[in-house]
C-alpha cells in the first residue's frame, strides 16, 4: 500500500490541504480541474448572479455530469474494445483455417505433381520400349 500524501492546493483562491494515497501531481491535477470549472462558470453572468450556495450546487452538478459522461464513454469504449477483440479473434481463426486449407492444397498439389511426373516417366518408358520393338 502506498503512503498517504498531504499536499497544499489552491482552489478558488483559497489554500486547502488535500490528503490521499494518490501522488501530489494527481492531487494538483484534481485541484486544477476544479479551478478550471470555477473559471469557466465565473464567466457566465447567470451563474455569477446566483447565491454562493447555488453556485456550489451548480458546480457540483456540472462535475457530476462530467463524471457520468466520462463513465458512459468508458463503457462505450469498453464495448467497442470487446467487439474489436472478438473480431480479431474471429479473423485469427479464419487465418488459421485458411493456412490449414493452403497447406492441404499445397500437399495435394505436390502429390498430383508427383503423380504427373511418375506418369510422364512411364509414358517415356513405354515410348522407349515401343521404339525398341
């Protein structure tokens, strides 16, 4: 288990100490994400006119919305990945089947070629015997 990390971050101009088992860089990225959301919404007049507690709830709702959209996107990507893995699995089996058929056809071709060579030799032998008679 990794050690607990305490790091100071600035969110909305206030200093907070965040604690967790994640790295300091990760905790700073979380704080940066929150600051970016605060900056984004502070540019919207209708948001700024709301009471502070309402602003907080709206910000929380927006972050929750981002979370659920990201979670849905992950689910979609996982489904796509499973579909691609199944397709790859099927293609590998098709390739193996095709290779087996090719090897079989090559073996059959070699056998037929050998039979043809044997028959040609026999014909040459028979022609030679006929010429001798």
